[in-house]
C-alpha cells in the first residue's frame, strides 16, 4: 500500500474515533444535566416540605403560647367561659403575703426560729388581708366554695365557711351560712364582668363567745395558677 493511502486510512480512522467519542461525550453530558435537573427538583420539593413543616411547627407553638397566656379560660360549645375553679385572693400581693405567712408558720413548727422572731415577723405588714376563696366546683350555674379569713397577729384566729354550694341566677347567687364560730348570716356571691369574684357576708345572729367572724365584703381578683 502506498504511503499516501496509509495516511488517508489513518485519518479516516481518527475521524471515526473522534465522531464516536464526541457522541459518547454528548450523551454523557445530557445524562449529567438530566441528573442535575432531577436533583434540583428533589431539593426544591424538600425545601417546600421543610417550609411547610416549619409553618406547621410555628402554628403549633403559637397555639401553645396562647394557651399558656390565658390559662383561666375554657372553650365550650357555648363559647369561651372563665374557669373559676381554684384558689382566689384579693390581689397577687395578698397571695404572696399568705405564702410568706405559711412559710413562717412552718419554720416555727420546725423550731427554726425563736418565739421573739416569730412574733416580730407575724406582726409585720404582710400579715394583713389574709383571706382566701377556694372554688371547688363551677358547673351549670352552680358554684361550690370554701372561704377563710384570718385575724392579724398575734391571735391568728381563723374564720371559715365550708362546702357552701350556691345556685346562680345570671352571675349572682344568695345563700345562708353558719361559720366555724357558730355565727349565722346571709351571703351573696357575684361573678363580675372583669373576671373577679365578690363575696358579701352579713351577720344575722352572732354566736355567744365568738372571738372572730367572717362578716365583710371581699373582692377576689387574683387566681393562683399552679
């Protein structure tokens, strides 16, 4: 074979190889682009899913926070009503004072303070307005409660009403009572529009020898949240 023919044959082979190689390269490139596109689609779908989950989580967190912010309300088929069950005080300060007095009493019982220290602490300003309303049940216009009022130091006498159950007409109910000293009276309990409770107690027959009593008008605006 002549040298020229050999060169031509080699050139033809190289051209064929080049064409075949280019075809393979182009096919591989197309596959890579398709894979990249699919990856982007999957990533976008994952992003959308994550955003959806994040929104759901945020909505749940908001709902939880709203529940914590307003712990004394209950949603019913008739709308939102106040959950009156619990321990009520005339103010948050009165509740704190009551807690402090209980702590002092406990320390005295455990002999952690002397008689002089006990009397000094009990005669402070915190030992005032120690009144508590314990609502045990509120259901279908019926409210049941206990009431306690304590005299200032050093006597610390306690007057209380136990298991008073009242049927309300609207937001108000009337009842009669006999306290732990044997004194009798008439009472009125009112659930106010500002979510407070007013208790009015009036003596009709004082017990002989009674050293303390429950008579008075008390408005409870602070409910302890456990």
